[in-house]
């Protein structure tokens, strides 16, 4: 691999984008690469542990929305507005 830009291009050159992992001795650089990856979840320098408090879902053909956390709950809710006179 020639450089970081090529690595990001190769990683993003996919029809899918569920998860990704970046390993680097430079945490700031790893976070910058994570932001450039088209994945729903990206870990850097850590174990691949899904957190139930955070959303789970991918980009592109990886998934049809988000699960877990408030994003997953939103799919089961319906919004209802009740409007009446300003002064009842």
C-alpha cells in the first residue's frame, strides 16, 4: 500500500460499510482516518466491542437503518401532535 490515502480509498471501495478498524501508534491520526472511512462503526486501537448505548448499523448496502441506543428505539415510536387553541 502506497500511503494512507490509498488505504482509505481501498477500504471505502466497497458496496458495504458496516464496521472498520484502524490500528496506529498515533491516536490522533487513527481518529482522522476513522472519520474518513464510510462505515457505521469504526474502532481504533481497541477491541471490537459493540456498545448497546450507541447506534449499530452500516453505510451503503450494510443495513437498513440503525439498531441499539435511541436510534434503534426510534423505529418503534410514532410521533403524534395534538394542537388546540392557544388559550384553553
